[in-house]
C-alpha cells in the first residue's frame, strides 16, 4: 500500500517533493503510527537548504521530519502496551542499547545514536514505523499541536532543568522556538529575571509574550538590561540557543562567578573562547543534545498539565500539501513553530 510522503530526493538545495511511497513494514518491535500533525524544525530547514552538515549526514533520497503526533495504527508482536487508537509521539533519537551509557541507563548519551528523519526515514508522511522503545503515549489533555512539538520542547526542558533555576537570573541567547519555549519554562519554574537576546524583532515579540525581558542586540546592550533589572553581579544561568560564536563569548563574560551555562546551539564553524574567563570565573558548561530519555518527557508532560503554556510559540498551521509554503515561512524567520496537518488529506 502507498502513502503520501515528503522526500528529500537528491543531494542539493531544494529537492523536497511530495510523492507516493510504500507504507513502512512493521517489525516485531515496532509501532506503526498514522501521522496527524508534524512540526518543521531547523534541522529540516538545513536539509532543505543542503548545508555542509546535511551534505555530510543525510542519505538522500529519504523521507525527512522528526517532530510529530499521531495515532497507533498497528503494533508488532513484541511491542507490548500499545493498542490501536492510542495518541502517541516519539523520541527522535534511536539508541544502540549496547554501549556503556545505554547499559547504565544514560541513553541520551549513547555514542551511536540514529536520528529519525536524519539517518533513517522520518515522519513527514501519512504513516511512520518506529521502535516501540521510542514511542511516547501522550496525555490527551495536552493539545495535539503541542504534542507534535515535544521534541524541541524537550530540548528546552532538558536545558532549563540542567541547573536549579529557582530565584535565579537567566540569560538566553537566541530567540528561536526553543529559546522562546525556554523563557516560558524558566518563568514557570520560578526564575527571577529571564533575559533573551536576538536580532529578530518578530521572535523577540513572541518571547516577550512568554514573560521574558527582550534585548535586540543591534540597538541595546545586555549590560543595560542588567542595570534596569537591578542585576549587580551577573547571570546565574546561561542558555545558549543561537549557535553564534560571539553570543557564546558574550555570555561567558556576563556570568556571575560560579555561574552555569548550557550549550544547545550548534556552531557552524570552529570558534574561540577565552578559557581564562571559564577558569577564573569558576563556570560550569554543559553540552545539551536531545532529551534525557525519558525523564525529560515525564517532566514536560507534568509541566504542561500543571500550568505551563507554550502555545504562543505556534504561529502557523498549514496542510501538508502546502509544505513548501511552510518551509518558506521558516526561512523568512517571521514565525515560531509551523505545524503541518496530515489528517484527512488537508490542503
């Protein structure tokens, strides 16, 4: 049987096509999911543009996409606990299960991770089959549009919960969707001041609605914001979401002694950092990749059902047949999350 799917057809910019593909086979340990909604990620945009990372990583032709929510359509004989009709999402990092970290229960640190929609077929399709160990049963009190964004929201939760943020002053560099959601999370868990920087007025406005103090670094200095907020020593926690080398350096210089930094933004090229600032400032730096499986998923669900509201980050909703419009919206930067509807052959 066939299904609609968005496929990266060739190793060059563009080359995304909506075409017909085989509905994936269901292995003994797999769950077949009828996709209802997906979200376009910055990673998908890199694949569309075919940047240096995509050229080295993506085995085109391949179905792309990794952010989704859907309904269980079938389950393999070893996929226990899943029934037809269950609302599910899924962890996009499929781990080896054999390395030291996997065996020790630290699966998010697996050395041989395979990414859905990156190294293996993705979810921009009417159906997807993924290992049962990666399927997350959704709380149906959470709107489907939000459940479709659990992957990037999980990045934000993982970053925000890496350090004790209660009563602390937070600097977030990069007001992309993950940075904006991080601002909402930090306010939800009791941070004092949350400052977020960017050069995109549209996204800074979204972050402001989430409760952040926004700084357009083209015409305002972070130190001026600190002065207005009566911050005398520096930021307690920094979340680097931009992938901008200068933002990393600036963050390190603005931290309180003993401050803590979480790095999520991926650098395009090698960068320099004054290690003496790190050493003499007693700073802690943690790299963030994905989510903690599955503690992050539990905490994300718990926060969403106890008052956390990140719905403001979703700015556009389109039918999957208009996917190219969604990618152009993403490229414009005048958006938060873009949701694609796969139910009922949406236009």
